[in-house]
């Protein structure tokens, strides 16, 4: 069942999607959000897909009762006596409203495929702000939610964590910032450190030894830099040059010039040309002819270059690389999951580049089902909402009662989701099985598949 903001349709598993809850109104009620209903003929989960490792978890004892830190008044209708309420906190208004609505759609799909009639999903609008997330969490706890899914951003998770911990309500957030994880808060986002380690490890195994890094001067960029330093120790490689740039900037000419040692290499070329001029022997003449066709002379300071960015900044940086004589035929370009978008093959400097991301085939059927159900292409993060709602739905049906205990959520066996295998770790982060993909002109292809099982956890 889905209950939520005013005029939002409430979907009950096993009943026609036109059934609605009474309108919700009153103080602190999130803004009206039109939520499309999932048709009764929505595609069912395919064999082998729906979280195969959950069966052994369903006999575990239920989560302990909690005493909410603060209860706020809500106008959500009273729950049926055996209902299990789970809240989902999303930006259903504000600049990220479109993403929030799509993630709610994805969660609704999971309910139709996994939940029973007792499961009730309570959507709460965060308005895309930390303060809105805190209010939404207070309302959710006051409404009797036993688990909180969301919110989206790290600052919001940081606000929600303390009140959820005080009420003994676990949180499965969508952030990728590991600093807000722990103490019953799990971050399900794609960790840049894991993506970095995955692609760097393959490059090292393929013989690349000297690595450069271009990254924004943000928490994300610093995380990638630290992950590369750790990989250097683990795999015996060298980080020869790293540059962090202003993410608000529009011109990346200087940073690309600096990391490529362009000026020094150009001066070296000019020196070699000057030394050969005036010589009459055939070898000097031919060498001079060859050098006069070059931009620079001498080796680059790296044989692999990580560009830890995406979108327009990535495109602008990639376009500058050949101009400063960084030849992708000589230097292996590598990236993070921010490269996991279509169309990068249109930039010549990125053709042949590698990046780490979930294997595309894992979410292929989800994208198709979402398109058929809602008539649009899901955003990349929609699978996070689907997997969180699916996991909650299955654990809610434990024989001994809903089981959201830490030992159950953080099962070392992990789960199979719409982005491949994943498991919630004791520290609150999410470990994922990642593939390495290569960019081609038309699409990306897997060059090293994602693992299908996890290794045993070690302390």
C-alpha cells in the first residue's frame, strides 16, 4: 500500500491501481505530487532476479520496538492493525522534484512485485533541503514507520540520522557519502572510492604503472584522490601527477596544460629542433622533418589518466586533451561511474576509455519495465529506490515478523538487485559488484564482468 501526500494515489498490492486513500491534508503535509499508478498488468520480476539470498534471512527475529525521539502530527490515515509502515523520503518538490518522483515510481514498482497487502509505503517530501528531510523524518517516525528509505543527499542524511537512531529506526539512504553512514544509517549510493579501486586495479593488471588524476576540488574529488593513493600502495603503482580544479569554473585550459607538462614538452621539442637545424646529414634532416610535425617532445608524466568527473566538465576536459598532445592512443583514459551515461563515444578522446560501473545487463529489464509502466526513461538513480523498496518488502514478510535488524540488513551474503549484487556492510556503506566497461563510438561494452558472489568479510 502507498499512502502519502495530498491527492497521491494509494496503491494496494493485489487490488486495482485506481483504489485511493482518502485525501491527506493539514499542517506539515508535503506538497501535492501526482504519482502515476502502476497498472495491474505491470511486469513481474523475472526468475532468479528477486534477491535470491533473502530466503535464509526470513526466519530471524524482528527488530526491537522503539520510542520516537519526537512525534509530530500527521494526517496520514490510521494504519490497519497488522500494517507494516515504511517511509520513503524524497525531494518531491524543489529542483530535484523530477528525480524524486521517478525514484518514487521505481519504489512503487518494487512494491507491486514483492510486497504483500500489509505493507504500507509512506512518501514524505523533503523539498530537497536538510531541514525538509528532518521534518519528513519526524513525521515518518510519528506515523509509525519501522524503516526509512532515503533521503537523497548527504546533508539531508546527516540531519535524519540522529532522530532515526534515537527512535531505533534504520535508514537506507541514497547518498554515496560514506561519512554519513553508520549507527543504523546505510548509504546505498555508488561509492566513488569503490569505482576508483575497481578500474585502477584492472589498469594496473594490464600493465599501466604511472597514473595522473584530474578531479574537481570537492569531497568527491578528494575521495577519488585518496582511493587512488590507497590503490597505489595495494597494486604497486605510482600517482605521478594530480590536479584538483574549481568545479564552478568554465575554462579548464590551464589545468590540462599543467597536468600534461605541455610547456616543458614544447620547450624540449624546440630545443631538439634547434639542435638539428643546419645539419646536412640525411639522418638529421629526416629527424628534423619528423619533429617539425609534432607539438611536443618527451614522455607524458603518466600512461593512464583518471578524469573523475562527468557531464559538461568531462566533455570540455576531454576536448582539450588532444590540443595539449595527450594522445588517447598512448594514454589510457579511465573514469568513475559518472561516465555511466550514453553518448560519451561522441568525444574522440574518450573512445577506448575505461570506467567502473554496474553491469548494464543487470538493470536492462528494469529500464524496459519502467518505460512500459510510466512512459519515460528512468534516471540512473531510480534502481536504488527499487532495490531499497524490494529489500524492505521482502524483509517485512519474515515468518517471525518484519525483520529490519542490523544483522539481517547487513547480511554478509548480500542481495541481487537491479544493479547486480550488493550488500550493506557493518559500517553502513554498500559494497557492490562492479564491472569495467570500455567506451566505443556507439555504446559501452563490458571488458571485465562484475562478480556474481562476494568474498567473505574480514575485520
